[in-house]
């Protein structure tokens, strides 16, 4: 993480600089260009680190924390997670089904056996307005 310097003010002039100008501004981040193939986890972390000025380890810790929040909210929490205007992740809890005989849609008049399915949780991810506007 870049060190921040504290400037002491006396009479409107900053101490420590001979010409009275503030410390050099942080360099502007490079423009993010589209990747030719899907970015790897490391490439994503590096790109975000360059854009935000954070260390790569800090970016990785943010993603780890995000994963923990998702696990808590989607697992035993409300089952819904809203990711700041980008997407909404919801859990649909499907109950178990029994084995049944149903008409075969491909061969009229013939019955088919539909296997039993256990109870399961299905994730649904819905893109929100801001994400749709980016594409």
C-alpha cells in the first residue's frame, strides 16, 4: 500500500516542500482494455490492483471476504445477495421429488418413468441495470 504523507500546515504554506506545491499526485491508472481470452484469477487481481492502487494481496483479501459474505448470506442467511448495482444472486431451494410415471412427450401414448431427485439448492444470478448498460 502506498504510504500517505501527512502535511503540517503553517500559515497556509506546506512544510517540507520548497516551492509550496502539494506532494506529487498518484499516477493515473492505465485504461483497462478488453482481454483476448478470459482473464485468469491472477490477471484479474493484478489489473484491479493497478487500477485501485492497492497491493495485490489486499485485492485477494477483498475477494476472500466477498466469498465469505456470499457463503454466509446465501447459505444460512436470507438467500439473496445484491452486488452493488451489478448483479443479484439468489438461492432457490428445490424440494425433493418422488419417482413418477408421466406421459412421454416424444412418443404420445407411451408412459415413461421420471427418476426421483433429492432436495437441492440452485443459484440464480440476475444481471442488474448497470451491468446490462456496460455490454
